[in-house]
C-alpha cells in the first residue's frame, strides 16, 4: 500500500530516503491494514461501527514545515482502498461545522432550535465516513477550542479513525488561549485515540524543492509553461494532478489542477472572474503552494484584474502560501496603470519577498 507507493517515489527520485518519513509510513500502513480488515469483516457501515473495540488508533503527525507530512497523508489517503473516507483541510471542516450549526438553528422550530445541534450536524459524517483525514490541524480561537471536545467525542465514539497533520504538538494546541483549561480535556482525548508522532528531520523538502529553481519566470509561451510544469511536478512529487471544487459560502471555486497540497491556476481563473478576499483566503487555507500561469502586464484596460491580483497577493503573503508564477514582463514593469500604482508598490515588494529563501522557509500562518 503506502510503503510501496513511497518506495516507488524514491526509486523515481521524486523523493529522497528519509528514516523519519519511513516511520510514519509504517504507522500509516498499519492503520490502513487494520481498516481494510475491518471493512472485509463488516460490509456495512453499521457493522463497522458495532466493532468499535477493533477500530485502530489514528495518527497525529506533527513537525516543522516542509518535512512531508501532507504528502504522506495524501499518499495514504489515495492508496487506502476503502470508500468511506474523507480528506479535508481542518479549518474548512470547522467552517462547515459552524455553518451547519447556524443553519440548524435557523431552520428549526423554536423548541427544536433550543436543542443541542451537535448530534444533528455530526450525524451525516458518522453515517458516511470511517476514515477522516485532516490537514493542518491548528486551534487559534476560542470558538473552535470550545467546540472541538463535543465534536470529536461523537466522532471517536462512533469509531471514526482520525489522521491529522499539524505544525503543532498536541500539548501546544491553543497555547496561551483564553480559558485554555477548558480545552485541556480535548488534548487528553486526542492523545488517547491517536498515536502521536513527530516528523522532524534536518531537511525542509519544500524549500529544497524550490531552492535554486526559478520560481518566477519572466516570459511567455513554451518556456514559461515548461518552467511551471517542472515546479508543479517537483512540489507534488510527480503525483497525478486532478481538478477539484472547494465551497465558500455556498459558492463553488473551481481548482483546475491540484495535487499534494499544490494548486495551479491560469491568471484568468483567479483574477478575471468575480472572486474576492474570502475566496482567496479559502484557496490559501486549502493549499500550501500556488502556481499561477500567464500573469499579464497591467494597464488601464485591465484595472479590475489588477485590483484582484493585488488582493490575491496580499492574502497569499499574509497566509504564508508559497507562490510560483510566470509573468509577461519583469516585476518592475508589471504595472503601467497610474490608478493602481500606489497599491502595486506594496505588491511588487511582497512578490520580491515571496521569492526569498527566508519566505520560502517560513511557516504557514
């Protein structure tokens, strides 16, 4: 399963051998083996959940950026041959939960609306999922902190296996947060139901994959496409790219090409359609790296596109997302529009910083 796929990537020189990664691979393969055995014994989800004592512990994989946590989880998710599985960015999942709670309270009668919404909103997940994979598990606000205990209590009781990646050790989640003592039982529960493993080595593979590469290509045509193709293949370890859709406040955002936490867009897909800061933030939350093809020179004729581009770069920069892109002209000549010249000074400054080793080695925010 995962070990075979992982070794295949090493043989193809898409990955370098890493003992720490291999330990995580073995742990994930063991989870996969037990889940497959359970599925063979219980063809229905109800039968699966009746055997909760046989459900394996999940895995909480944490460590610094660029160590391969997301890559390993995505490989595991893609390779495990069970249908009742879901992979989701943690903050996207929590947004879904808050929206579901609000909708439940709005649509319910006065009497029903006063009931606890948690059993109602968690029911569809329990009904459909055996394996739940979370990318970038992080808790930084009191609303999520107070909700997690009740949500995960239901998930664990139902026998759902959790696999999560994080930059933060469990004991440091919601560190120094308001009323943190109320959050501590969740940490204990998380540790009781998941094996905790640190994935930290000397190499930052994400930085290594970008270091020495021309992540900002100036020019058009075949050369620009080839440069962006190489960066995409490097960041995604050569995994097959697919299109996808993410939902933001009931709106669909189309992702033309994505794999292993990397998304690739044509400029027109991001800035020539009516997307705003919330949409860009949703994209930034879902992908650690963004590739943009064919960014044009800006003038009076494309002022609206320029304003969206400025907003997009602000969001990506503030979120710590890594950017590779092809530009029609050098950065200093990117804008010929006096209407946006002031804002563009900040954008150009940020683009130069996003091209630096310091930024490429920084954490997601």
